[in-house]
C-alpha cells in the first residue's frame, strides 16, 4: 500500500489470465484504477439484467477506505495515528481490527516469521517512506529497534488496539492488499456477480468461469525477466486467491551486498537465503498474501516445513546457479495446461 507495494509486484505482475471470449449474451466489464500505492483491475461477466451495473468508482471507494485506515504512507491514516500513539490503547475500526487479528494469528502460527510490527526496521533499512538506501545501520540502533518490535507487543481488546511500548509501530503492507482483494470480491458478490477476477497489486481472486466457460487461469512466471518469461506453473482460480512474495523487485546493492526489503523479524536484518519467491493459493487472499511473506522470510527449509505443517498450497522458487529450483507443497494442485491466447 505504498511505493513499496508497487516495487514488490509479484511473479504475477504479468497476468496471464485466459482471454475472455464472451458468448451467449454475456456482458464483460473491465475496470481499472490506482489505490494503495499500486494498481487494481477487475473483470466481471454477467448476463444482462442479472446484476447491478458495476462502476469503477465503487471499487475505488472500497480500496480508498482501506488505504485511509491502513496506509503507512498517509499521516492521517488509522495505522499512522496508532503508530504515533503512546503506549496503551486506541479505538480502531472493524476492518483494521480484522486485519490486525489475522496478522497476529499468522504471526503466532508462523513462529514469528510474519510480524506486522517491523515498521521501524523497514524504515531503518531504507524501504520505508523515504525509500533511500542507507549505510548499514549501527548495531546498537539495530538492536534497539529490534527490541521495540515484536508482535507480542500488540493486542486487541474489544474495539481497541493496544501496544505495550510507545515506539511499537505497525506495517500491514504484507497482508492489506490481499484483504483489499477479498473486500472487493465480497462487494461483487453482494451486487450479484458470480463470475469475476479481481487483482490488486499482483494479488488475485477469481470466482466462477471466464467467457469460454473455463475457470480463470493465470501463469506464475519465474522471478527474473532476464531468463525469459518462462512459466513455473499455471493455476486455476475458482473461489481461490493467489499471492506471491518475492525478494527480487525491491532491493538495493551496497558495497557488493544485496539487501532485500524482506526483513527477518528474528534478526532485524534483510533476509539472506536463496529463496527468491513464494506463491500461495488460499480461499482467503488476505491469508495467501500473509503466508507468502511468512514462507519466504522463513527460507527454503523452514518455509517448506511451515507450508506442509499448515497444509498450504505453496510454490517456492529457490535460486540454483543461473536458474531456479521449484518446490511445490503436497497441497499444490496438479499440473494444469498453460493458458492459451
């Protein structure tokens, strides 16, 4: 939900959704716009008279309300006001509570590899609002900010969001886009749509069939464009969301070392392992988004263990020489034919 969100566009950035050749009286709406520091796109199919006409402004309003609550880039957002709040509690909206609750649960289930309290560390390493690559931080400062983070410093008490220390600051960018996709999808269902594809910043959810009567299908590309646009896998979306986290789009190099925007909560430093990207399929795009980050931060071995323990449909691309080794969890769906043009 920022320039960071734009830069960390996932393997799914080159959407390969099957072309929609509408027939049988179907009408197609293709809408797009910008919000949360990234782009969004919605395609819906309907028979005339079966659903209310969809306007881009309706989708834009949903996304802008989420941004107003959860953006670290807006000083007047709910999250920014909470981050400036002293130790104690502050009343927050239902959507913010919902996303924070999911974040804290995911933090616990992942053993801390997902952590929404890394805002100060993200800034420290040059991936925050200023987005300026710094010199490596001094160790005392790094350890002080690491001690001020930690998801166990955050709690929900009724309608209030509470923190144990004043400096604790939330950053929900690793889960909010997935939540936004789910909210748009819910609004489409409420309007009467049953066949649609929603994309926000590379995270997607598909329901029903496209114009050819087939499930929405996308291709997952290998992480580095210089190796060509080869597909690692194709997946069908019908009542499922998909999200990818990658370390190859938002990084910088300093003194010959590569620094990724993905911060390891356990060390307070950018991750240094060989996992380049993780894609997760889930009925909740919000959870697909959060789990993709958690598995990538955990790395090749621990990420695989987590995916299997949680029965997640996950695909991991690991650097292997000049290419990538691809691992698919047991819950990943069987191979499907590539999208056709």
